[in-house]
């Protein structure tokens, strides 16, 4: 009887211990989380219209049943709202989409999680190396994860090129207009044949921007030192853009204006180098030209303009879960979906061989332009921008525009521009 009583007491004691202890395995944790009274965590995500597919965000709530995903589509000046919120140290989201101005946030890197500490490194091989590197600060913190990209190419009117005696097939255009000098020569031929009714390209600043996008050395080194007055790429970009002006190859139609829209619709602009997101801009601006445009590799090499990132704020109380959501949203499968549905070009090269990239596009005469942009994206060079890039670049491009608009002396203006940058850097 004593033995029986002792066994009963032992069993009772063991039952008490197991009832008071925490979960002993992931399975027990999972079953606990599925109890009716389990409380969801809430994650707030900021994005702007068409930066993330709305339908995908709705699916995320089913994918992560333990997470209440509070998605907020921010209108107006997204960057200003984010910077104001960061300054206030209040009301920050857990997850935030960032445009290419993300580099301006490098000085505030301590306000963001280093995504490597959350497990980013194993994902690296799925993304374009140059895109991945853009989200890393000079001291090695990864504050931004790749979303879409902006590979560039030459958009051109095949009918106008043919009328000017230029090649009009995309493969032949890519093969014959390989350099910026080739492009200028094509513009001079087009001018001789078509006169002033059609110009080679849109504006002086776009020529400079596109040349810059093809190079590695921009205005700054990763250590923060300014090299814009020494970089041959900066000077060559300025001189080449000025040459386009002097040869009368520019329609002088500024981007994002009604004049630009009219110029691409009425044939005043015969071509331009632009990022893939210009496809939507062009189709909306020039409906009367449907079927006449084509896309070839850009003269001077492959480049990138634009593209987005996604980050996790240090104020988030649930960084692990936020990272799971972030990587799910931007996995290769979902980036390919975003390309199909809202035109965001993937930063995941593993999907570039998908049949979707070979889809004929009626506006571009049945050409599958995805193949051109995929080839471009693979060959973009890594470059460093730095947080002061937008300010310095703005100084340069505003003065360059005056060369075309006011016929200002480009050499004198170059010197004045370099002096103005030096003063800005001393502030």
C-alpha cells in the first residue's frame, strides 16, 4: 500500500509540473497559439499607391493568421510624412516602403533594424547584387530590402526611325546604336531626313541622367568624400548632354509636363532613354502612337533609374514577425506577380526566364519588352549614391537645364556649378 501511495503522489507531482511549465516544443507552442483566446499581434505597414499590390496585401492576412496587418496607403508627399514621423519619434509604422530616395535615410540608420540581424543574408542570392548592395550603409548596416528595379533601355518610334533611313528592328537598333556617339549620329541623320518636325530625344537633363545611371563613380565615395569635380563620368555626362543641345537634337520637352505628353504623342520626340516604369507613362501620354514604339538596349550601356525598397523601423516591437511578412511580400514569386499586375520590374533575376517576360505587348508592336529590360537589369553596375546625392544632383541638373532653356555658356556654368556645390558641402 505504501508503494501505491508513493506512486500516486509522484504522478500528481509530475502532472502539476507539466501543467505549470511552458511549451516544450514548437508543436506545443503552435497549439497554444491556436487557442480561441490567443491574441494577434498588430503590424502597421506604410506604402504608396502601386508600390505593393493591394491584392497581395490582402492575401498576407491569410498567410499570417497570427498577425493583424494594418496596411496604410499614404497619399501626398510620402517622404515628407515619413521624415516628419521619424523626427517626432511617434506614430512610426513597423514596416515601411521606401523609394529611391532611401539613401537620404542613411544618417538615420539607427532608427531602422539591420536586416542582417533578422536573417537577411540567406536571401541574398535570390536578388540582384547591385540592388541588394544599395540598401547597405557605408558602415555595413542593411536597412533596406530589395523591391522593384528601374532598368533602362531605348524607347523609339520604329516608323520615324524607318523614315529617316535608320534601322527600326530592335535587334538591329541595339547592334548599331551602341554608344552615345552612335545615338547622336542617328539623331543627325533623323534631323536631315525629317527636319524640325521630329527631334531625336526629349531634353538635356534626361540625357545627363541616363548617362550617369550607367556609371559607378557618381558624386561621392562610400567614405563620404566628394568626387564630383574629379569624376570623368560627371564631366563627360555634362559635355555629352551639351553636345545634344548644340546639335539641335533635343525637343526641349521636360518630363512630367503636358508638353512632354504632347511631344511623344505627336512625333516631336522620336526616342528617349528611360527606365521600365516609363512604359506606363508613355502608353498613357501617347495613345495615338500605339503599335509604333519599340524598345532596344540603351546606348552607352545598361543603367538603372528608380526602384523601391522596404524596411523595418527600430520602434517595432515585433521585428521577427515583420521580417517574415517583408520577405514573403518580396519573394521571387510575388515580385513576378507584381510585374504582371502593376508593372513593377523584379529584383529577383531567377524569374527573368519566366514565360511572362516573353509576353507580346500591343503598344510596342507585339514586342516582348520584358526580355530587353531583363538583360539590362542583369548588367547594371553597382554604384554608391550617399545621402547628399539628391541635393548635389539637383544643383547640377538645374544649371544644366539653363544651357538648353537660356542658351547659357556651358563652360562658365560648369565652373559656377562646381563652386555652388562646394559651398553646399560646407554647410
